[in-house]
């Protein structure tokens, strides 16, 4: 019990506004309560009705996405993460979430706690995390603060993930000035659980005890959810206390204790404490079950003295869970956590009145209808005004003819290797432990997607995070389609069948009509593609207000794609050339258009034109055909054509394998520049054993997929007849040095 008695401030219009609530929302709160709220109640509503928790500006749009399928075991949004049947009595839980705002203010802890939070979402489902990925966006590498943010974010991800003991097997990093003051840090976790051993975030059984387990509660992270629901400004630095502080070693103990406690059969429901802390877990568990909770905050283990009810309820201290146990069996659960040296304290019980009631100093500080707080219940839902951005007329009408002659193609190819969007990310992924638990099949780098073996099985999971924000900026609907298509194409290139997606939708201020129009169009594009690829959306995260005082970020709907490999020993392919003498084929669509390309942006400093061409039906047929050939053992390697176009795809195949190639191509009617640097979708470079090229070409063309032999692998140079003659070792050296050299500039300042 605290030694100080708090006098709660009077509720005024200014105080309501400071809590991020509108006058209309405040009146709605009064209507729900039948009276004016207390200060503590105002705080609870402010975090639970923040965009970060309530999705009040996005839920109506998100619900238009395809959210069901034969392999889904729970509906989108029903649990802490999506759950997909992967055969053999196993299921995969996976999810991606953002920690953008905290990482902009405190990059190390912001990124670290993002990793911790997403892993908790997975093992709260009863699944053991088996892999992690991330999707990162930063401003120009020429800026010292960008390099500082990159260094801090990567160290935060590495230190937390490595200590927690889950391999980081993939991800992506992009650099563009649009992310200058507002980096994006999206973390993804993938776990495996047996059917029948999953857990749910429910609070069933009146009288059942409510137990808080894990770390003690402090003042870190208070109003973190509200902080994530407003634009970043110079004042954000003053909100550093809103950034949580993580402890991966405690999280590891919490993982093992939680999975062990679930095996006792005494756990009715469990939910982690992420955004909005106890407020969120108690109200969401209650609302889901149609019950309530009576919580005595005097019993919550604290690490700071004299915390008020407001502070305890809104704290986002990490490594904590809320558990509802069977009455009379609570000691079984508590014994498990105490064995792992973790707090385990009964702080309340399940009630039947539908309210969450919070006591402090033996006084009721808040009593709120649980359903009024949550997404899908009483939380407000808005459909904002839309307006097509005026800039799209100018970018679409831009004359790109002056850029369609790259001049010396060889020189341009080498210059593209200097782009940090294309250059090696080894400096990043070598800080991550990607082999822990020994189930990693493909390392980050020389593969289009991460692959982990399902322990005790030949089967494997392939996973990828993808989105090119530049495409979405130029054509939101097509950009959303491409994000899904490329994510699917990447897992197909490893030999996996795309199964389902999670997503992290990073956009600007939804109250700006242009931003909201872009958001709706991008989500519509994602839905178009998911319907074609039969990859339902299992859940995810929306992150609005990604703006700095100068502008909004590129709209960036990141896709986390899950794929299933039937036999990792037979069906897994890499991106690099496989063996000397292998025949190289280009399969897929013509190389047309340079709009939105890395060539245009990096070489000429221009972001204009339309997003790259994409025919969803053709893309689906291409992926289906390539996957069948891989499973039939006909494909030795596969690498999709994306950033930098065909030229970069060929260079990367050589760099990844240390092998050269001799390429001879008949360039069609379009310009040579377009042929090599267009990022038109639906293109894959594959290699096959000599003698198999005829049957492979026939199979693809029978499915309506053009395919042509373009060369042979081998040697130490990449030779494109009449175009380029490049040393593989020199390309490797250039490719590897870009990011380390940039970081070194920061370290010597």
C-alpha cells in the first residue's frame, strides 16, 4: 500500500484535450459511466481509445480485408496473434507490430521492447517462438542522426533477440528522406504450437482468481499508447519516459514459465501487458468473455514507491502477463512462476457485472464497463474524409523519357550497388544470432526469405517481410498489391507455398484526407492481392501519425508473409547461382517502365511515374508454376526481380554465390535501360541443370509464362554480352562496404 494519498485533479476541457480525447469522446465516456469520469478513469479511456489500442480510425477499413480461410484456426483479431494450421497436428502463430515512435525517441530501447512485445504476443498463444524478422525504414544515410538511429535500433533488436534466444532469420531495410524524422521499426515473430495446446485471452469463470506474473511495475511507458497515436515533434524528446525499458533475460524466464504453467491445465486465460498495460489486458479479457474483474492495485508488485492508481494502470513496464486461473488451482500456477524467480501475485478475481473495477489504498479509483473500452465494443469508430492527393496528378504525368537512356549500363549497374537499399545488409544481420536453436535452414542475405525447419519434421516455414513505400506513394492501390505479391514471390522462390499474411500498416495522420484516401486505397490493393493468392489476413497492426514537422512518411503497408515447405531437404532453393554450368532462365513478364524504380531514385534523384506494372492473375500463375518446378526438383536456384531490376538480380545471384555467368539476351523493343532496370513485377531468374531447360521452358509456357534461356553460370566474372563485364569479387567488395563505411563515418565524428 502506498504511503501517500493522492488528490486527483479536477477534470477540465484542457485536461481532456491533453489526454488526446475530443469533446465528443468525453461526452461518450460520461454517457457510458452515467457520470463524469475520475482522473484515473479518464487516463484509462485515453489509452484504450487511442488509435494505437482502439484502431478507431482504421478498423472499418481493415475489416474489408479477406480474413478467413481453410487453414485459419482463429479469426483475424480474435487473439493476440494469427493462428494457422500447418499440418502434422501443429499450428503456427505469427504477427507483426510497430514500435516506431519509441524508436524515434530512444532507438535502442524502442527497438528492443518492440521485439520483446511481439514475442510475448506469440507465447501468450501457447506457441514457442521459433523465428523473428523485422522491417526497418530510415532517412538518408548521409545524415548523422539517421546513422545514430540505425545503430541504436539494430543493437536494440540484436541484444534483446539474441539474449532471448530466438533466431532472426530475415527482414528488410530501406532508406529514404521521407523517413528522416520518423523511422519505422516493425518486428515480426513466428511460433509453433500443437493443436489443443493453444491459450486464449479470456476471463471466464466468476470467482476465478486474476494473477499478475513476471516483472514488477514501474513508471516506464506510461501513456506509451497515447504517445504512439500522435505526430512526432520536437516535444517528443521530452516524452522519453514514455519509452519502455526491456529485460530479455526476464522475458526468457517468462516464456518458459508461461508455457510450463499452461501445461498444468489450471490456466483459463492469459494475455500479455503491452500497450496500456493492466488497463488493456484486464478490460480486453473481460470484454471478450462478457465478464468483469475486481482488481486491487495495492497488491501489484511495484519497483517504484508511491505509484498512483493512474500510473499503475497505464504503466507499460515490460515482461508482464495477466492470468486467470481456475479457482482453487491458483497456487499451481504461482508455483511455476516462483520456480522461475518471477513475481506471481493474485491481484483480483473475475466478476459477473461486466465492469473492470480498480482499487488503490482500499478505495475504488475506477469502475468502467469493460466493453466500453475495447475494439469492437464501445470504443469509437470513425470513417474519415478522403481526398485524392494532388501530387499524384503531377507524378503520374511526369515525362521520364530523359531518363530512359542510362548510357553506360555497366557503370550504372555498379553505381546501383552503392545504393543502401540494394547494398549488403550484412552489417545488420551479422549482429543477429540467426542460428540459435539450430533449426535455421537459410541464412539472412543469400535467400529471398527466411526458412526454419519445424523440429522433428522435414517440413519448414518460410517467411518474408516486404513493402516498397515508394510504390505506394506513387500508386497506393497498386503499391498495396505489389507488397503482397512480392512477399508471396519471395517465399515461393525458397520453395514454399504462401499460406497467410500479417501486416503492419504505417501511415501519416488519418485526420488528413489525403492520408486517409491513401490508406484506404493501399488496404484495398492488399485485399485484391490476398484474394488472388488465397492468403488471408490473420491480424496485424496499424501505426498512424508517422509524420515529422516537415512531411509524412511514404505510406508503408508492410506485409509479413508465411509460407509452408513440404520437405526442407528436397525443396529449398537459394537465390545465388548453384553450380558451374547451370543454365540460367528469365521467366515472367516483359521488363517495361522505370517509374518508381531504384534506378530513377538513386541515379537521378527522381521519384515519379507510376508504380511498376503488375498483373495479379499472371503473377499468381508464375508463382504456382515456379513452385511446382521447385517441388519437382527441376529448379536449382531462384531469385525474384525487384529493387534495381534485372541487372541487380543478376549481380546479386553472382555476389551471393561467388560465381560468375555468361549472359546473352535479345533485348526486345523497349530500351536497354528499361530491360535491365525496370522493376516491373512478375519476373524471376532461375537456374536449372543442363538438359532440363527444355522441359522447364515447356512447362512454364504451357502455363502461359514466357521463359527464355539467357545464359550459363560459371567463372569469376558476370559477362552480359555487349553490355557489361564485371568481376564478381569486385562487385562483392563494393556491395559489402556501403553500410559499414557509412556507420564508420558516424563513429569517427
